């Protein structure tokens, strides 16, 4: 069975979702489209979409590394989504 079609446990699912969401937030925060990121990394837009949706479990490590490098997410602590902010009272 190919790796990408395997069922994942809840912890793995959460990690894949977190990586995808962090990637999407960084990309959008930099004003980059999926197609634009694909052009910078030589990765298909559809692959970037699957990564952002948490469904690219079989993505090769070198491709993930290229995306992380272009988005400047090479610090592991950046793979956590930003903490929610509370409204401040004045």
C-alpha cells in the first residue's frame, strides 16, 4: 500500500494538519499564491494544496524542505501555529 494512502493515527493527523496550516499561514502572510510558491520551489500547485490541507503525507522530505526554506520556516518553533490573541481592554 502506498504511504500516502495509509490511515494515520490522531497524533500524526494533527501534525500533518499543523504543518499544512503553518505553511498556508506563512505563504498567505508573505502575499504568495500557491502557484507562486510552486514556481519558487519547482513543486506543483496541487502538491502545495494537498500539503496545506494536511493530505500530502507522502510528500518527499526534500520537497518539504524546499517549501520550508522559501517560506523561511527553518526554525522548528515556527512549525507551531501562532497562539490565539485575546482582545485587550483599555
